[in-house]
């Protein structure tokens, strides 16, 4: 059986010393990707900006991001260890000369050719040459190896999938767009701990938000002093306690002095009580709801999940508002005609499962123009909403299934569990805001890091711009 056939069947096979002649060669072809560079940098720890910093690389000698030189060396090792001589080879020496940089998109052909055989020591000297797409050499050198003395044929080991994801990277574009806007004046409610105060000042320093700090002045200044935070130029509205902070912050919005709220070190129900108050709150004609904008390492685009924090068991009209709020936010962050998946346990309308009936009704409401700006489908089970493989297996025909931008949970418990599972099991980042009030509410969690809080502020800015347009 040929080695090519074995490779196709999942086997890897060597060529023992006695079967190798001078002039024999083996090769592989590989196109360099940005993921290759990132993976090599992670494994090696070599974060030379010539390889991983596009802005630096464009101003450097080669005017582009280039591969690590040893990426090519690793490809040579690949050929020696898997093809010629293959399994059982022992590396003794390798010389390399780097002749030309390799950039993203370049296709490199790696060839090793037997130059000498040492019969006594069972050693091979192999010429190593890497060329790019125009056959110009990029790396040359020589390797000395001990070749195996017997035939080895092994099943090819299936390696784990490699998911390359930079935390928060999915928010970079949103931050870039938000920074083009004037800073948003936001009332930061009760920022009386290091996390909430530090986040508010970080967002200020970036240029996203002009914060109005609403809380007990002595506590805020005490935290700032203890943490070395600079309050210069930042206004503090002094209050007695957290309830008073929430009421004062809402009053700032009603008076036109603030255009967003940001939760600090107080419970969510405290700030929301002031917001939903029938006398002096920030109600609008639409029901308020919470939306997570999630950066999921294994999903190719932002994924919005709603409602995971406000509405416990929404009825049909509330769900219609939840859907519309999410569509409006998706549009504000640049998702044109967002695809909305209405989740349930199954993908068929089943009277015994009320969420399937409501999903069907929501789709009909969209058909009649009662929900605008998105494409709805449901009921859909979670897998059918986000996996094209699941869609193909079940034979579902849908413009939404497998590629949803928005997941609408049947109730708060389901939404909260979906979001938390993605965060803690899939490494997702979750920036969240509340919509449906007169202004967006940046509803951060104590577990949120500075990166997530910055993303939440950027999302609020983009939504505000869209709402006021």
C-alpha cells in the first residue's frame, strides 16, 4: 500500500535507513495564516512586535507582519519527523539561513533532500530548502539525523482542535467606532469600591465617558486615595447611601445632565427600582430588557443574548419588546438586518411547550410589521440556532438557523444559564446593557473585568448615537 494511501486512511509511515538513497526527497506545502503566527507566538512566548503588532510591523523594515523565522524551521522538522525519514528519526543538528521574510498569505514549499549517507552510524545529511510562491528561497540549511533502522507504521494521532482567540478581541471594532464619538456623559451610581471606581476612571481616560460620580463623597475619595486613582476634573455628586445614589443619578438623567447610567457598587434591584419608578423614573413606551453582547471564542461573530437579567417570565407582548430592543442594539453596533433565533427546547410548535407557541406568534408579528428591522425564526433549539452542522443534520431550511445574531431565551432562567455557560465553559466575554429606558443603562457585574466594562460603555455609546440619529 502506498504511503499516500496510508496517509489518506490516517496512518503515518517512515522510510528506514536501508530504503533511502542519496537524492531522495520529501516536501510539504503550507500557506502562512495570521493564526499560524499567533499560535507560534503563544507556544514560544516570542511576541516580537515584528510578528504580532501590525502597526509596528508596517513601519518596520519589511512593512508587514512576518512569520517567526523558526516557523519555517518547524516545517522542516515536520517533514523530517513525518515523511523523510519519518517516525523514529532522531534530530542531531540543524543549520538554517534566513534569506527572505514570509508574510501572511505566502505559500511556502518545504523540501528536504538526502545529500549524504553514513552507513556506519546510520546518519543522514539532508539539504533543507523553503521556497515561496515564486520559487525564490526563503530559508536554506542542512539537517543531520539518525535514521530509523526498521519499518514503523502508526495510526496518525488526531490532535486537539486549536482555537485562537484574544480575550475581548471581538469588541475591538466597537471600541474603535465608539472612540470616534464625543464622550458620553454618564452618571456612575455608587462607585464606592475599587472595581467600579477604577473602571469608571479607566473609561474616562480612554475617552469614552465623562463620568459623574454619584455616591458618598468621603467613601469615593477614600477608595481613590487607597487605590492611587486620580479624581482630578471628575465631578462627585454627594449622597448618603446607595438608594439615594440611584435616585440622584436618575434625576441627573431627567434633568438632561447625563445621557446614560452606569452601575457601581450596589445591587441591581436598587438602581432598577429608581429607574422603573412610576414617579420620577426613566420609563419609556417600551418594556425594559437586558442584552448581553457576547464575544464567544468558538462563534465567528458577536452573539447577542436576551433577556438574562430583567424579565423573569415575560409574556408575549414583553417578548416582542425584548426582541425589538435587541434588534435595535444589533443595528446600532453594525449588524445589518440581524438574524433573531427564538429559542425553545424543540424546533416545532408544540402546544405543551408555551415558548414554542410564543415563538411562532412572534414570527407572525414580525411578518405583520409589529417587530421591525430583523429576520425572525423560531422555535429553534439552541444547537439549531448556532450550528450549521445541526441544521444540516435536521434538514432545517431557515435564513436564521445556524447563523443567529440574536438568541432570545424563553425566560430569564434560560437566558442567564445560556450566558453564564458560555462565559464559564466557553471562555466568552459578556458586555451587557439595559434598553427600553429613556437612556441606556450599563449594568455591570462584580465579576466583570475592566475590558468588559469598557466594551459595555462603547456599546452604550453606539446605541445612544443610533437612538438619537
